[in-house]
C-alpha cells in the first residue's frame, strides 16, 4: 500500500501549498491560508515518514505501476475552482481515515507492530483534522449538489485505485471488498 499512500502525501503537500498561496490580503482569507499552510506542513511530515518506511521495506514489483496510477488519480483531483478542489480533498481524506482505521484495527496484521500502528494512528488523526478544516472551508463557501457529486466521483476513483492493491489488503488481514465498498460511499453530510 505504501506506493499509493506515499504518492497521496506528496500530492497533498503540493495541493495544500497551492491552495494556501491563493489567499489575498483579506483577514478571513489569511486565516484560511494559515490553516491550509499548517496542513501542508503535516502532509510534508507524513510524506517524509512514509518515504523512510519505503526505504526500509522491499519495493513491491508493481510499485511503478501503482505510483503512476496514484499520480493520475491525484492530478484529476485538482481543479481550477478552489472550493471544488477542497471538496474533493475532504472526500478523499475522509476515505483515507477509513483506510487507515482498517489497516490498524485490532484484527489487522499491522496491529501486531506497535511502531507501525502508532505511525498510521498519527497520520489518521492528522487526516481527520484535515477533513474538519477543509469541509469547514467548503461549507462556509456554500455547499451544494455540484460539490457533493464531485466528492462522490473522487471517492469512486479512489476505490478503483485501491482495487489495484486488493491482494495486499488480504495479506494485511483487511477485507478489500468491504473497504472498497465503504470508500466508494461519500458519507451523507460530509459536504
Ligand atoms: Fe497526509
Ligand atoms: Fe491529508
């Protein structure tokens, strides 16, 4: 799963840096920008932590294929419309929380490794905060069917991406079908 997760952190770092940089001199926008820069800093830390983990572990044979697919997914998330982009990020980050919860559940293989479980718990906690910040910004700008539809499409695309790593989930004692089903479903009221 690491090639997929690493690519996500790298893409998130770039996205939040761009989104924060678009704020002008308005005080409300400056507060938003500060919150987005804080998320960027956390994404950068996640990226560094996961990269270190990648160096320590053997590379999967399909690593390049997974990274390329993940890169395409993240490129498609970006949008000229900042609110739309944030809505998609909120939809995807909330799904990432679900993925990390399953990976660290007491029944999953990773639960046997306290250091790894702690790392993924930490990232999950940060991602939950990112969801809270981004969805608040989106809602302040006015939610709507267009944003919800776009968030739902992003979750479908993420589910398809996860499908590429189905066998890895089995090995990690995570039910891939249940996970993919839950990732596909945008929680009501998120956007
Ligand atoms: Fe992250
Ligand atoms: Fe994130």
